[in-house]
């Protein structure tokens, strides 16, 4: 596994990290014992960065991570990142009119960090992120200041923000104001918006970049077909609702043809594309089985994607807006 610097913090983190949303909730039935095996397989493969959130099963994912690390002999060498959830009133994402007090009141932030400390069985969390953001709060980013206070108390080592899907560029001002140590962004073959300004700003200000959704909620594994169906409770049922699945599968096949034999698999091509920008510190990949974790982590040992193939793949940027909320 290759490692990269995590922004200006000096941490050496694995190029491929483990995303644990599916271990906690929203991706259909998941066996906890298999989740622990998945975590151990990723660690065995050299992964040392695990991303989770309170919202992943109301702490279920965090508790599984704690269980897996308790059984791991080098747990002190693993970085764990979690996220503080917003108040859902009525939706997850803030409206343009909501203040930070309505989504992330101070007591919410402090209590959720304490819950994460408990469920992760830790005295100090490596990275705590605000799970979404609004551009309306940039002139008074109090949630970040509250996390800084918790950092001064020794409850966390670094702070970050996970971008809202509908306005990822809302975190650019936070980086310029030096409010955050990291940002977590969507970047993949279809969604390349981060190339416009987020990556360059992160490099300029020494902010770490965590890439999520590199496999586009599994479409870029190449395993989905027009006949694929998802179990109840699987977020992909809404993500690929209507004609979205067919349209996505058609585009994935065009990418597969372009990649050809230049990469060992479509998964390798997708992850290497996400790793290509110098600003990227780690790409967190969701895995539900030990075998998936091994396959994903193996990409962190392979040669980087060629400049020529990356430039060709840039042409597959797809302006499809925010799918969770509709077409």
C-alpha cells in the first residue's frame, strides 16, 4: 500500500481508505461479523484510514470499528474519522434559509462527539467532520469553532467538513479561512467538479482531501445491469430510480470500452482516476465483504494511471446534478 501526507498534519495515510456507511445502515442487510472481517481484511491489506459517521446506523458503524480495532495489534497506527450529523428538520441538507443554529446547535455537536468517543471506545478521535454544510454559514462558521474548542479539550485531533452534494464548492471559503484541516468531497469519473477549484485551493492552503463516492455508489464497479434490483433499505434504490440505472449502465459500458486492457479492471480504473489529483490524500471506498476490501485495497499497490488515459477519461464528466432528491 502506498501512503500520502494528510494535508498539513503530517499523517501518513493509505491511498485507499475504508468507507463504512454500508456497515452501519442504508445499504440493505449487513451481518456484523462479516463487517468485522471486512475491517480486518482492509487493515491486513495496509489500509490505515477508516471513515465513519454517527449517522451510519446511529453509531453502529463506530461500534463495529471499535470492536475490530480492539482485536487489531497495531490499532494505534490506524486513523479513524467520524462525522457529526445535522438535525433533520425536516431534511438532512440545510435549506438556503436555515442558520447553523438550526442544523448544528452547539449542544448537538458536543453531545454527538461524546457519543462517538463512547462508541469508538476512544479518548480522542483523530478527525471529526461536520457531515454537511451551507454556504450561508461561511461568514460565521461557528460549528467549526466549536470543534476547535473540543480539539483544545483533547477530544479530537483535527476537524473537517464533508461537502453537501448539491454545493461542494461551499467549503472553498472554509479552506481559505483556515477553518478546517480536511474536506471530504465527491470525485469520480462522472462527477469531476472538484477539479475546478477545490483541489487547487486545498493544495494552496495545506488542507487534506478525502475523496468519497469514487465508485459512484457501485455503478463504476461495472457489476450493475439494467435488470439490477436493490433490497429494501438500500439507498441505491432511490439513487438509481426511474431511468437512471439504464442511463448509468450505458455510460459505464462506454468507459469500460475506453479503458480496455490498460487497467486490470473497471474498479482499478475508477479508483486510480480518483487518486490521480495531487491534492487527494486518500480515497475511501465502501466495502461490505472481506473480498471487496482486499480487491479495493490492492489498487493502492498498483502503478498509477497514465496521464494519457486520465485525460481521455475526463471526457466522461456527466452533469447530472443531485440525484437523491430527484431528476
